């Protein structure tokens, strides 16, 4: 008859010494596995006499139960220790400052465009668009440019190569082609594709977009943005144009202090024509409006030339209108104090972070956007 006490002592010591789950499992197999020590004892019960079995049975079963319980306890302890170790290793110190995260910003030109659209929308204008790649008719001829006008020359206009059929496309030099496209649609037979809602005269549209000219200095870049404006109705006059633009400027610059001036000018597609300047100070590197002795030209405008109306199938005796073309980037320079237009398109991340707008910031009260 085996003395069970040394076996139990030995087992208990092995269980306590098992440093991880694998070692513990090895001890379990050595005692309780198919060929384990305790399993062998249990099997030996079968060969005992009834008296021996009555005596040994409870002892061996007791040993098996205690060993099983010890192993379970040890396993729980090892599991808890492993979890503790993992928690300690993966601890996150929430008081540490977070690493800086780079966030994109809304480009000032896009912000300004949104603000402008919102202000004109409040005045009842809807938005029209036209293609960046234009043809000669919409960019020049339909706008009353004489055949030898200097703006057609290579030094001003980016032309594409001539096609086989002789047509030479170009990058639009202004947003005024949108005027022609909208007025032609206005007069198109019913069922023709429309640009925007309500294009039958009266027309009241703005047309924002990219424009291109071969030019580069502090206030000129080869690609820039304009917003065309066109109003066609009966009995429209120059006073409407001036009121619209002055009202726009006060809303846009969020001050009544803005000083504007209209200078007589010439455009082939308006008569009379004018340019509008905004008074500003550019002496200190930054740019400030409402003070100083500098003037920055921000738009051209005038009364739509009767030839344009006729070209687009509108009777000048019935319909009159005004048109204007605003420099979007120029307005942004003035409002947000950006001294050099070339920076606006240089894609310098530091500049964009400085002048950019958060997409999630509270809406600009002047913009009416929400
Ligand atoms: N298209 C002109 C320009 O780019 C501006 C303009 C628009 C003038 C509409 C008159 C009417 O300079």
C-alpha cells in the first residue's frame, strides 16, 4: 500500500513552483493525465480487495480532489498575475500631452468664395457656372472683342494648340463667358438645357470660378479666381450696379468704413464701363482696408453692351442690365491681410495653417453660412 503523503507533499510543491501555465499543465498531466501518478493509483483500486478498496478509495479520491483544487487555484493565480503584468506593460498615462495632430484647413480663397456666394444669395442671386476651357466665341467674340484686341494676344491668353478643324481652345481669361452662356440659355427654345433655375429674363446670377492670364507679380498670378455678376431686367441702370457693389463691400468687409471709388474704364462688353477700387494701407507689409492712401482694384463692371444682348438674342430695347467681375483672391487679400497674391497659390503648409480656416469653426457672421 502506497503512502500517499510524500506524493501529495511533492505534488503540492510542484504546483506551487509552476511559474507559468505551461509548467502547471505539465504537473497536472504528470499527476492526473492518463498515465499520471494519481490516475495510476485510481486504476489500482480495481485490483484491491473490497476491504482495501474501502480504506484506500476515499484516501486516493481525496488526494485527487485536493490536487485538482490546488491546480485550479494555481491556475487562477497565474491568470491574475498575467493580467496584472499585461495591464502594467500597457498602461497609458492620460496626463501626458498628446502629440500634435495636423489638421487640414479651408483655403482662404474657398472661404472668401463661400462668404461672397452667401452675401449675393441673400440679395437674390443664384449661382451659374461655365467651363475653364473656353472657345474664342464665349471668351472674346461673343463679348464684342474686336478681332485685333490685345487681350487675344499670346502674352495674355493661354491658348491650346490648334485642332485639326482649325479651332483653338483657350483657358478663359475672365468669368465673363458665363454671361454669354447664361443669356443664350435665357433665349433658348423651351426644353433646352438650363444653367440654373429661373434663367428667363429677369436674370440675376453670379458665376464664380478659376480664370487664367499670363501674368505674375505681387497682385497677379497666372491662375486666379473671379466672380461674375449679371443682372438683366427692364429699366436697370448704373445706380443699381453701384448700390449692389457698395452694399456687397460693406457686408463683405463687415464695416461701413470701407471706401470705394469708381473709375471710368473700357471693356468691350459694357458701356459705360468702370473699375472699382478699395482704399487700403499697404505700407507696413500687411494690408488694411478703410485707411491709408493706396487703392486696390477689385472689380470691373458696367452696363451690358447692347451688342452682347443682341448676340444672345435679347432685344436691347426691352432688356437692359449690368455686369461685374470681382477678383475673389484680391478681396481675400484685403479682408484677411495677405500682402502677396503669389503666396495664396504657393501651397506652403505654414502659410495655409496661418491663413486657413477651420472647417468646423463657428460660421462667419458676415457670411450668413450655417
Ligand atoms: N471681365 C472683366 C475683367 O476680367 C471684368 C468685367 C466683368 C467687366 C463684367 C465688366 C463686366 O477684367
